[in-house]
């Protein structure tokens, strides 16, 4: 925490100094506070600071995809009753940290059912998914949206392609679409 505060202070002083020395010219610096990478751009319009997200890294992709799958495969008792969530709504709210509600709902509706005010997991295979060690293509729509396209093979699903769209929403990358084109 102290290290982040010192870094913030040093970056702030540096940016302030450079801004005034270069008479409002473009200045970019990375901010690594709280694990978020941003580029600060000083503009001439009313001296405001605009923040643009930096590239989505492989580590972030892996973390989000792995966290999504871990959330999808909830801990259950011997009857497949979910231990930590009592309804689809509770689970969907938790998914919103990682994805849009629409994306999460597709998976939650398929893999879970509610009965007698409890949530149950349908015992089945997990979906074809992103594989960290396999290569993938990155298709960048704009500064706030990136699509990952990966071809994979599994014994259960055979050959498949997965397309995952990530969108930067309030400075957080989230899954906003998952598709399996044929």
C-alpha cells in the first residue's frame, strides 16, 4: 500500500512538472496502481485528464476466463445442491464482476436449476473453453473492445473454435460475448 502511494506521488509530481514544462503538450505515463494499467493523456481542452485503457494482457485474459469457469463450477453437496448460492439471481450478481449479465445468464440457465428455494447444478460436462497454453488471435475493435479467437481440440468436443469478446466497462475488462462459430 505504501509502495503504491509513493508511486502515485512520484507519477503525479512528474506529470505535473512535465505538463507545465511542455506547455500542455501530449504526455503519456502508465499507472500501475491497483493492478490497472491506464494511459493518462493531458489535453488542451479545459485542462482535463482523459483515461484510456491499455491493452488487455494474456494474464488478464487467463484470470478472467479461469475465474468465470471456477464460478460456473460451484461447490455442491452429494445431491448437487449449490453450497454458496441459493438462487440463480445470487449467482448472476456474482458473475457480473466478470461478465455481462446476458453472457452469464446463458451459462447459468443451462447448468443450473432452482427447486424448493434452492439452487442445483446439472451434473454434466463443462463447456468447451479457452485453453491458456494454446495460441489465439486478438481482434481489436476499438480501445474498449477486444475479441479473442482460439481453435481448440478436446476428446469430448472434438475440434472447436471459441470467440470471446471482452469490453472495458468502468476501467474493468469483462466478458461481453462468448460464441462458438461452426
